[in-house]
């Protein structure tokens, strides 16, 4: 059965792309592997259901717009603070590191396939890019050292517009050789990059400010407004300075992503979903356009070209570009090993092949086939071997040892500071920009966004999280967060805040012993926020000594914090020098230490209730006072950082 009608071709490609990526996520393999297989299987060499040629020039217009959205989404996820720390290595990789790849790819195609210099140069420019849509999930799954992850992620996003503009510039020189010299071409490249970067900065700031003005954009229209503006920016920049739009949308994404607008969470979620949809569509369509005979015709020469890129050109590029940087030899070796090509290489290769055919220049079909062979081989090699190589070189993070706290409220901050003082690694997640900024100023890592979204949990490094703590006033949200952390990322321990257990997901988790209630009892988390803001909370240390007598009947509710105004909360328990969040399932032993938040107006009653349970306040452990101990902890940690 062959379906050649374009109105059915596009929906088939969309559905196949989404399904392939969903299956790939379950199998934990790079999505592009299954997308390529789906494109070949549905294309002319397979079932013949997807016929991209029937779309004519509309296919390439669709490719252009989709690439613009994908690169904008990639820019959204780059944090300038992280880029600044590794700026030297990143800058070299995307400048003269790209020149090394251009030269190496050109020579490999010329030597092993005997191509003309012009077509070989085009191939070298096309493989300059790496694939952020492949590198991103790979980084999250491998739990790499932050420095290595930052360099790989930034290179993948920033090199794409540079490589795309470079390929188009080389194409222009080849198809119109009288247009000028190589020097003129270099000036043209710099002009397009500079114009695109400048336009992206201006447009990004304007768009961010527009989104920051409350009620200016109607509720629910923010995401579609951003999508429309991104496409407009892309096409307008291309109209003014040819091929500058791809750099403009990438830079605009970086700017908007770092402004932290009130709609930041929804915007990231929307763009992430759009990228999944468009990546699936493009790869299935473009892979369907490549015939198996075209790839096979490359012979052993094509395999040798890809091998040269993997084992000679990439290592040479990385080791020369990162020389003198703070990256260790092992880190440089791993970066050299991981260089999968992705959607931008495929999209630009298809456009270039068509342009060569239109200009009557031979080699476009072979060029596209070699680029797709490069994509397939580099993705498979990186996807299957990166974990083993990362372990071998020691660039992966150690076992789970971090504590992730959902909710940057008063008790969350107090808990985080107590754990940090005891040497535990703590990070926060919150969708409130003001609370996120507050904990960030205290020196904590914080991820702003929807904590139920898998991508946000990946950004928060949940592969290294030992305990997920849900500290919001919404019991259902707490249960879903802990459940997702355990199911998707295998987090061993989950702690939830709840005023009571009355069934539902939290009750099921507690009954199955997959989670416990945070702190010493059921507490009203929201009640402590105004107390904290007004300075009515102090943090003290207590030591446990078994009480001589059983607590009198009826006192337990007071001690547990039910009723009586929430006098205190036991935040952490420490035994043999190891601190952990306190939970209802923990039983105290003689000599245990605890960090306790106390409501100052009820200090005396709180001390009496604690002592009746065996907890005695250690008065010489540090100064007491409303929030002063906690704030001092934050300043000390910040100065140490």
C-alpha cells in the first residue's frame, strides 16, 4: 500500500514520530535511532506510506520553521551562570574547534570517497554541528559531572546556528563562484552571526518584558504568542540578512530562558512538547526521503569517513580546543567521545542537496546519504557506549546522595540549611519565582518550573537524588511528586508533608512503605510561612535522652504538634554524625541530635513538650533568635561557596 497524498503523509509522520520517541524513552535508547527506523520503514523503501517528495517545496519551508522552534527551545534551557563558568572551553569549541571539524570532514570525504573539493567542503560544514536533542537526554541519563554536562549541552545548542550558517555560506560560494573570495565569505559569516545574535538579544529582552507585564497578554495566550514571535523573528531576520534567523532564535531563547518570566514554567513545558512533536515529524520525513540504495552506494568509503570523524577529527578538535582549560584529561576524553549529530544536520543536508540539484551540480544525493549515515552511526555509538566510557573515565557522578526539596517555604529553607550545615547536598524545586530567587540567594541550587514534568526533574539531577521531600501545602501534589520521582528516576526514599492521612495517593504510598510523613508528625506547612516572615521562628539543637517517665495521657497531641498552635517542628535527626530529614517512621535513640524549629511566642511550652519526650535543648550549640541562626547559616555557606 502506498499513500502519496500530502494531507495524509504529514499526520502519519507526526504520529510515527511521537510514538517512536515514546517507545525510545521506555527502552532508554536515543530517540533518533527509532525515528530513523520509522522513517525508513514508512518511506519508499518500506511501506511507502510517507512520501515527502509529494510535499514539494513545502517540505523545506516546514523544515525551516520547525528548526527555528527547536533551536529556540534549546536556548531556553541554557543558564548563563553555568555558561560563564565554562566559557573558555565552550567558546573555543564553537569557533576554531568548528574550523577543525570543517577541515577534517572535508579531507575525509575527499580522501576516502574521492569527492570534488566543493562537495567535500559542503559535507565538512554540515557535520560541524552536534545534536542537542540527542545530547540533552544522554546527559540527564548518565548523571555527568556538571562541568562536562555544561560543555556538551552548550556546544550542542550554540554550534547548530554556526554550522547551519556556515553550510549555507559554502553552498552560496559553490553555486555562485563569482560572488567573491573566501575572505568575503568569512566576512559574510561573521555578519550573519553578529546580526542574528544582536537581533536575538533585542527580541529576547522585548519578549521577556512583554511576558513580564501582568495581564497585558491574556491568560492562556502567552505560549502561542511566543511561538508566533519566534517564527516572525526567524523569517524577518532572514529577510533582512540571509540565514541570520537561526542564530537570532537561538540567542532569543537563551535571553528569555534567563529572564525568568511569570510564565516561564508553562513556556518551557509548551516548547518542550512542540520540540518533541517537530523533531519526530522532521526525522521521519527526512529519513523517508533517503533511499537505502543511496547509502549502500557509498560503500566502505562512507564507513571510513564516519570512522575518521569519530576517532580522529573529534578527538583532535576537543583536545586542541580545550587545551589549557580547567577540564581534566578524563573529562576532555569523554567530551571527545560524545558527538552525535542530530536534527539540524539532517534538515540542512536535505535543503543543501535540493539546492545542488536545482543548480545542476552533481553530488547532492550522495551528500545527503553520507550525512544520514553519519547521524545514524554517531547516535548509535554515543547512545550505546557513553555510559561505559563515562564509568571508565570517572566523569559520572557518584551514587545517590542528594536531597531534593519541593517547596521553598519556611520549613523547606530551615530544613535545607540544617542539612547543609551537616554536610548533606540539598537542592530545591519551586514554581514560584520569588521563592526560587530567595533560596538561590541563600546559596542553594534551585530549579524553577513544574516539578511534575520529567524534564524539570532531569534538570534537577534526580538521577543522583537519594531522598525526595515534598513540602507544599497541597497533599495531592506532594504524593504525585514523590511517586513520580520513585517511578521515573528510581529515587529510593520519599517524604511527604500532610496534615493527616485520609486515603488517597499519600495514604497508599505510606501503607506500601514507599514513603513516610516528613518531620516528627503531621504539620500544617503553610502556617509557618507568615511566622518566618515576621521573625517568630528560631532554630535550636536538641539531644535525645530517654525520658524517665512515660508522657502523661493526652499530651501526645501537643507534642506531635496537633492543635496547640504548632509549637515546634523537628526538622532533622542526626546519629553517628549522619543527618537526615526527620520523619514519623524514625525512632530516636539516646545520644541522637536534632534540629528543631520553634515558634518563639510558644517557646516555653515547646521546650516543655520536647523535654517530656526526651529532647533537651542544647543551649551552648549556637545563638538562638528569630531566624538569626538560620540566616547566619545561609551567609556562611554562601561565603564558603
